[in-house]
C-alpha cells in the first residue's frame, strides 16, 4: 500500500520549493533506491523510520528498502481555476487519485516575493483553494449525473445512489466540502465517494511555510491556520521550504546537526509524512532476511492475510500463518534466533491484528 499525497496551493507560496526539496533529496539518495523520479511533477520518497537501520545492523542484509510515499505536485491554483484560469485546473485529475492533500500556505512577508493577492492572508488564501476544489468536485459530479440517472432508470437498485448524488451535488453547490457531509458512514455515500474520489473528501495537512524566524517563534499567520485547522480536526505542519531545500543535499550527520542548531527535532517533510500516516490510519511492519530488510505500509487494524497481501496477492490468497516477532523483542534478542530462544516468536493465524513494527515471515500455499 503506497501512500500518495498531492500538493496544492496558490502560486508563490513555496509549494514548488517544497517539492524541489523532495526532488533533491531523492536525487541525493538514488544509489540506495529509497527515492526515484516517476515524472517531472511526481517523486517517490522514502518514509523516514530509524527502526529499519536498527534491524539492518542486526541482520546485515544486502539492501534496506523503506516504505515509500509518492508526492504529486501541480501548478499553483488561482481564483477561477475551475473556469479555466491559470494552469492548475489542468492537473487536478493528477491529485484526484491521492489519499491526502498537503495544502501549502504562505506564512511570511517578503516584498521581493510577489503574492498573487497582494499580501499573505492565510484564511483568505485557504478559502480560494478550497472553493476551487469544491467547484472541481461539483463539475465532476454534475458530469456523472446523466450516467447515474440512466442507471437508476434501468435498475431500481441504482436509485439510492442517484438520489444521494443529487443531494451531494446540492451540498457542493452551496459551497460545502464533501468532508462536511453529515452521514459519511452511510454505505451508499461510501460507494459514491469511492467512485468519485472527491478532492474535498481527502485528508488535509496544512503546511505553513514560514521564513527562518518563523521556525524559531510561531507567527500570527501560523496561529490563524492552527485555529482554523483545530475547528476541522486537520493537521498542521510548520516548515520553511527554503530551509528544507537547503537540507536536502546534506548528509545524515550534517542534517542532524543543522536541525539541532535550528532547535528542531524533525524536518517539515518528515512531519508531513508521519502526520499523513497517522491521519490516514497507516503503519509499517517489517520483513527481515539476508537479501533485504524492508518496511511495508498497511492500515491499522489489518489482519495477517491483508498484511501479507501487501507483498503479493498470492500471500493473502494462500495465507496459512505468520511467524511474528514484536520489533522491541527482535532488537532486544538480537534477531530471530535470539527471539526464538527467548520464546518471543509467535505463530499467528488469520485473525491476528498486525501491530506497528511487527517483524513478520508469512507461510502460504497456492
């Protein structure tokens, strides 16, 4: 299960600089495979997880493969994008398939960096983007209505979906995001949302892009974003896109020293990834052997067969059992042999709920 995140924002808010930091980081580490470029506006980046290296120190594998996250960058959106203004509207389809959205908001003053509306105003800037996303969802659903109407005329079972779609269309037409729909657990709504991939139904992480001073002391712009996000239950990450880009080419040691000097424990990009995982209910489990130590992404609450299916569908289809060691036990016992001797290796069946950090070896038959 690869996590995919779309990046949106107004022009000149630091969105492209943030993406460039990812691209630089991927290029710097290309020899180790954690990162690779798919297209100019997409980058696959490794999920930072220090547990991987600790496992590798024990196993001494030929390679270490982290879980990955795909970032998708589109042109800056402007007011009127849904009517064809600017370039961003042409690329909205690229983020419709993503699991979450990082909304980059400018939170610094700089007369040398032109703001599309004259000066930063986080609340107004956010509203512009959200309005365009709502309009994009409205247009997409409006186009689908004829097809849903035909299905309803030919099959009574399709009537509830059509009727609900009309209500959701009205909801969007009133300027409301799909995330504000009151009955999101309804099966018919889930079906509609699954078919439409609504932009405004996605998990949102606000990336407050500050200058270097803003990293040391939270400014009023960031406070306004935090207030807005808290009302909705959205996450906020404070980062300095310029600093992120500068850090991208540093070694691990240099980077750690740089963060310490800035009084930061984790880079903004790392925060985006970790908050994305948490908000989407994802976690990692590991496989460890001589060929590779690898992290795999799976949803929290997944049972053994589902976790096995992330590796290969045959593993899920023919699942028999999983030899499982908790990460802490694996490290404390210095590997699989020690864990077996200490009685920490467990045989788990199909109903086992996988835990974050489990080191697993699947047995299957097809």
